[in-house]
C-alpha cells in the first residue's frame, strides 16, 4: 500500500518507520525543512531505542522517504495518517487542534483519489466529525477514521509491532477494508483489531491514559501512607499487583507522572467533560495530586539534607520523565529542581539522553557528563529517573566522593540495606 504520514514527531516517525517495515511504501511529510533534511541524513529528531536503525534499513530498501511537499506526499495515497501535535492550548487546557484541522484541509485539497484519512494524533471526542466536515467542505472523497496510538516511549517499536490492541474507529465497510490491509502484516502476531464507532475510539485513548495515570497516582498516595505507618510500598505494590484484576503495571511509586501524554491527555479529558456538563472527580483528583507530588519530592530531598538546603549542592541523576527517551515534557525533575532552587540549593544534573532538551528548560543548573562528577563534593545525590546505568552505581565510590553521604532514591531501585552497607544515608519512597 501507499501510505502518507503527516508529521514526523514521535508518533508519526515511529508509525511511519514501522509501517514501512511491514512492506508498505511510506512517505513522511513535515513542514519543518531542517527536520526533513536531518532525517534524510539519517539524523533522528528524537531518541527512541532501535529507531535510527529501523529508519535506515527502510530508507535503503526504498520503502521510506521524507518530504516537505504534502501535495506530492498524499498524491495517489491509499491511506493518509495525521500525526501532528495536539498540545494543551494556552489559557484553558483544551487540546489545540489547529494543526490537525490545517492538515486535514491541506490533505483534502491534494488527494487525487478516494482514500482513508486516519487521525493518529490524540484528539478529543468529536474531532473526527470536524475533520470529516472539512473534507466534505473541500469536496474531497475520503473516509475519516480514528486510529489512536498506544506507544510507550522507550518501547515504541515493540508496542507498534506487537500491540495489545489496535483500535480503529469507523463503521464504513470500505474504510474497514483499507485499515485491515494496513495492519494485515500484523496478523501473524494475532494482533487484535478492534473496530468501534469513531467517537468511541477517540474516547478509548483518553480513557486509557487517564486510567493509567490514576494507577500511578493511587500508588503514590499509598506510598505516603506507607511512610507514615511503617509499611513498604514495594511489597504493597506486589501484593495488589498479583491480583489479576489489578495487574502489576503502573504500580511503581515515584515522583509523579510526566511526559507527552498523561499530563496533556488527562487535562484535555477534563475539559471535554466540563464542556458536556459531566463531572470526572477521580480524574480531577489525579491531576491535582500529581502536580502537588512533584513539588513534594523537592521537600523530601530538603528534609533528607537536614531541612535546610540553602547553599547546599544537590546532585540530580535523571531528568527525562522516564528512561530510554529524551522527552522532557512535564518531567517530574522540572518541578523538583525548581523546588530545590527556590530553597536556595545549587543543583547539578546528569541524564544519559536528555541534556540537550533540558538545557533551555533548567536555568542555573550545572550539567555534567556522568553520575560521579555530579556526586563529587555534593551534599546529596538524588535519583529521579530510573535509567539502567543508575541501577549499578558504585555506591561505595559515591559515598566516598559526596561531601555528605546522602542518597535520595525516588524510584526505589536499591534495597535499603545494600545502600546502607555502602555507607550512605538512604531515603526512598513509601518505606516507613
């Protein structure tokens, strides 16, 4: 099949590369000339494990190309995916759909035959209706389908090729036939295709992210209770996660959720509910608790250094919102570092992939090239993101080079007794 992918951000680039790896001919379109030029040179705009090699192999095979020319990209396409950004709109928190609607209009103006226009971007319920209205207004012949993505940053290629489910929102038989052909190569993996109404598919995406955000926030609140009464949140997580009605995923206590999806999508879901006079009290609480928690982690660090951080050097390991990505959007480290700086601390930081993205966001932070230079002479070391290289630190060396041997582990990646044997005072999350 001939497929056009509009947008070469995280979702568009990963989806386009994977679809081309299935054997489809895919052209990725983006208005950013520098980004397209870099992609043609083999330079990735994001860090995602395995993505550079996947793109390179399919470019060399002639199945994957890049262009800034949307008209040429969508010409003769069987399916055109919209994968542009939908950031939170300034002022009111609604999803900004201007890029989606602009892309829809331009696609409709340039398609040369009937095709499927697929909304891959995360959009509020009813967006597909407006895209369809735009297409009809232009006079183009196309079916508008919702096909939300469920990609985890750091594991996106695996998620695309071995998905839990593929949700396709359309009730049109012709559109269903095209979408079955798009995903036919996945049939060997018995990937479950789930066909629903278009509005239902749009709700599924937001509901899924809100539920996962709720699990994270729930276990974070339980971790506070564990600290207060002398429990161990890791054992609590395992104890409830072994219940197959609950499951173990997203039950890891930490500094709160961040990234490109959960903060934006929970807020957009709330705005949609408010516009329709529906109260989502659980999701409202999730958003409020998560924002409060990020600053609370800063107070936890200040308490660990004796209650006064003024003039003290605090080393921070991990800046991105999760490991195996360079994504800094709504990362817990941002609020935590701000809280430390507000308390008068000097902050040093290191991240394996996120330093370039972090520099413009974090003012007056000393950036270092490895964990040990961050720890040298610091009054405390804080683990914020659970990168693999932080799981096997030489803790005795860390203890010897810190000015004060204090380790604050906000991801609970070390057993307390292991840290204490190395000579470090240890603070973790959810342990009494």
